C-alpha cells in the first residue's frame, strides 16, 4: 500500500499550485491544518499553496491566531473556483454545506 505522502505527491505531480479551502468560518483546527498542509506541500514538493475561505473569522481567539500566523488565510472572492488548480478541503467535505463548493 502506498503511503499517504506518496499518494499526495502523485495527486499533485505536475502542478505548481494548490488551493486549500477550510470550512466556512474557520476555527483553530481548520486554520492550523490548512497552514500545516500549505507548509508541507511547499517544503516537500515546491508547490505554492493559497488558503482561501468563505465566511468570517469571527471569534477573537481565531482572529488572534490568524494575526499571529501573519495572515495566511484570505477571503475567497470569486464565486467560481479555477478547476485547473488542485483543491484540498480541510475540516470539511463536498456536500457538507459549510464550504464554498
């Protein structure tokens, strides 16, 4: 069985970008997981990843975490997502209703 890192490498092979989308209104576990994946793909595969979310980062603690991490998350401004760029959902899944898909 192929290990998870090799599976990720295979999925991202030939791509230079990745779009990471946590659930709407990301909380600390979604934020940390997204930042962790962003770091992993940059360090392991040389892939530039953007973290985009729809909703708000409302709780003061969550906003403080984003400030502490130097604002790695950005609002998803476009309704349509570029399907040429691979997409990673963090702390959500398609059809769950808490993400922009």
